[in-house]
């Protein structure tokens, strides 16, 4: 363990305040459900995406495309200006 950090090798989900191992499908389904619930309750403008300038152009493109096309929000930013 370098620097006190442990790299996760499988997804974790929280049930009743306790983290447990899950499949990738379950974890991604939960994330998608959480996004959809927030957008349904508060509208697409309640969602924002912040991407990283250290990510590739392709990853940043996918982040903004997902936010605009799937979620329906134009709230996309990154720290590319710094």
C-alpha cells in the first residue's frame, strides 16, 4: 500500500449505510438510477458535469456529449483554462 491509499478493483454499493461489493452492472444501474431520479425530480439543469483537463480529448468529449445528449443539460465545464 503506497501512500496509504488502496485502489478499488471492484465496485462497492451502499446498503443501509454499509458498503458492500457489487457487480459492475448493479453499480452502473444504481448510478444511472440516481442520475435519472435527480433529473426527474429537479429537471436536467440540476445536473452538471465537471471533467478534468488531464483526461484525453476523447474522454472530455464523451463527458460533454453524455451531459448534453443523455441528461439534457448544458452545465459542462472543465479546468482546461488553468
